[in-house]
């Protein structure tokens, strides 16, 4: 057992060294190097990158931990120590991989490290720190990976068992949008263990009902990046509210190729910080400039980085090890064909450039999205995808959604889509659909009263959801034609002839049909 009961750990001592750089700390070994990082969480500086040195020249990265000193904005630790004091310090790993790496250390050294750093997962002080210390909430629990670790690390350590085989998420998120008289409050339930797995939710509604803004705020709150509005930097807890609590998810991935979305786009000062921050953005806009979209060469370079990362890394999903290259290859083959998939995975820069140049803009969007997801999805991730239909013809949209669902299943993750396209509604049961309806400055959220799964597209758009009742459409043009030419003339004006719906409408305008 990782933590036997009782567990006298004093005989398995591990020394700690604190340094700005990940250099060999020197004797005695084994030694844990805590590499300082001046990352700022709303004035708190608590982040350390953890390296385990078994011997000179033999080290591994354990991941990231945040250590809080009670009553202090900045954590300053002795350059050498063996144990922190639980009345003044606490720590929390920033994702589940940190705890998995500790479990893998020999001779229960991982357990020694956790207790020496006063990790809240293995102490009895977790609730007190969370409820009483603002630094714990603002810094240690800022990012989604840390929230997931706080909630689920006991499972990794063998200190608890999951009440259900699958991870079920059940929460409501409420946020006040500019110009709205009432908050947008939407409830979600994700249950991959249901007879028909619930891994996706769909938001749909007319333009102006707040779908994109809601998704932006949800990303800011769930991912922990916060939000900048009119020059004000708002922490995630000031953007919106979760009930009953913030759900434990892994990486939060915001996806959008709209030139008008305003997702926060994180910029990482260093690769180590990029790993620590579990909020990511996939799209065509740079992190450092709100006024432009990425140039074609920049998109290709970013796509290449996704491919390189995915082909060289493995994700740990529960008890499984997933080689990212495998689901990526399957997805690219579905979207682009076997030849293009092989070229993109070949590590041949000329072949990759050639294959990229042959793609249409829609195919590039689809390939870029899948490469980004395959390289960054982790255990229990949440994808927030705004208008996946952007730039895509219906057939490619269908294929993209299919491979996204495959990736969600492979990585035990979930997704929320905001869309105008009824095809997405066909793919999910009605209890996973939320229809946003705006009346003036008030927005109402409803669940369809009919079954959307496999429903007719015309029914979804017209009679069922009322999304296709514009002030002007083809009905007006045909009615005007009948007034000028009569019913027979209107029918003869088309070759090939009118389809059933249009023909039925035209004939309904005949004088005898109105009696």
C-alpha cells in the first residue's frame, strides 16, 4: 500500500532543496528539488516545479505543486529542509499526474514527500485551508487541474474509491452577461456510464442570445484563467458561479475559429508554466494581439507543434496509458484520407508542408482542431467548442464531430458545443440540449420537449425549436411569384421542378385551397 496504516515514514527520509534553476542539488541523495517560479495568482506566488534526484545525474520531473504559507502572499522556503510545519504550510499538486508520479517512486518515497510538504490530500486539514484561507482558493485551487486533483487524488493514492465506475459531472454555471437583465444559468450533466454515454452537451439559439459570451465566461471560470473586461482583470470566481461546486475537470480547452469570439488566450512565459496552467486555447488568433488572426505560416507552425507533441507523448487516463499518436492517426485518416494522415505523421517537414498546401481552408481547420485536441486532452478534460460549423461544409462537419466524439471517449473527457447548426442536435439526446431564447433583455433556457436524437433536420429547425422562422425567406419569394404568375406559372418557372415542401406551399396559395 502507498500509505499503510499505521505508516511510520521517518525511516525513509527525503531531503528538499529550493532553487531557481533545476540543477543537481548535490548530496545527500535522494533529494527533491523545488524549482521556484514567480508566477502570480492574483498577488499570490506559490508555484514550484518538482524534480526528484535519485542520484547525481539521475533525475525525473514529478510535476507542479503550489505551496502556501499561512498569511503570506509569497511562499519563501528554506534553501534546505526536511519537513514543513502543518500549522503554517500546506501544498497541493496541480494535476493528477503529479500524484501518479509520486506513487511510482520506489520505497514509498512519494508518501514521504506528500507528508513532508503538508499536502492537503493526505492530511486532515483540507477543508480548513479551503474554507479559511483566500490564498488556498485563489492560488492553489485556481486552475482546473488542481481542482480535479483536490477532488480525485485520493483515488490515485489508494485512499478512496470512486462511488461510480465512471466520472459523473453534475453542475450548474450561472453568469451575468453584459446587456442581460437576468443571469444565464445553465445546468449540465455528463454521465459516460449511461446506456447512451452523455459526454457532450449542446447550446443552441438565435444570434444574440449569449451562447458565445456564456461559453467565454464558463471557460474563464472553469479553466481558472480569469477574464479581462474593459481593462479590468477579473479572477475566475468573480466571473460566474458554480452550483453546488466547481466541477473537477482536467485541462479546459477553448476551441473557436470565429474572428469575433473573445475567449481568453493564455500566453505562457515558459514551457514549464505552460504545463502548470491547465487552460488552453485552440483557434486562429494569437495570444498577444486581439486585432489579428494567425497568418498561414503561423497556423502551419502551430499545427506542426501539435503533431510533434502528440506523436511523442503518452497520456495516462485512469489506469490506461494512451499513446496520443494512435487516436490522432485514426482521426486524421477519417478526415483527410490515409495518404495525408501518413504525411502529417511522417516527421518530414517537406511532406507536411506539401500535404498542408493541398488542404482546403475547411480541411485545415478540421485537421488543426484535431491535432490540438489530440496533443492536449488529458484525463477528464473539458472541451468548450464555439460554433464548430465555422468554415466547414456539412459533410466535413459530420466527420469532424464523429472524430471529436472518438477523442472524448479515448481520453475520458467531455465537451460543450455552442452552435447554430441542427446537425449537432441530431447527435445527442434531448436531455443534453439547452435552447437559449431571448425576449428583449431576458434570456430563457429550456430543454426540448421532444427527442432530438436522430430527429429530422427540418423538424429541428422549424416546428420543434422555432429557430427558422425568419422575417423573410423563400416562402415570401414564392408567394410573390404566385401573385404575379399564378400557381401554374410559379410551378412552370422551375426546372428541375420544385421539391415537395415548396410545391405544397405554392399549391396552398391557390384560391380553391384557401376555401
